[in-house]
C-alpha cells in the first residue's frame, strides 16, 4: 500500500479525487483521526473537513492515481491528529 498525506483545496478537487479513486482497482482509503472513508465515495468525501490534511492509502499498482494525487501532496511536518 502507498500512503500519502494530501490537502484538497476545493470542492472541485474533491470531485476530481473521487473520480480518479473510482478508476483504481482496489481500495482507496482516506483517513483522518479515528475514521476511515472510502475515497471513491463522493458522499463520504464530502463529509471531510478539507481545510485540513488527510491521509490516503491506495494500492501500489495504482500508478495513474499516484501521479494524480502528487499535485495535492504535502510534507509531513506536524501531527495531523
């Protein structure tokens, strides 16, 4: 599994993220604190507070998705909890 810390900046970013997550063969799991959300669910993703970073887990084979989310990647310099 690949793990990245990302920051989505707008509702449009969330919609694009969900569209790309739906193309992945395997699970895209988005986590924040003690919850895990299906990254391919627009309703689930809409419930997130996008003003804060989120952790994304996805299969290593998902190279296209990996390239897509790099635009949202941020450095882990502080606790996200």
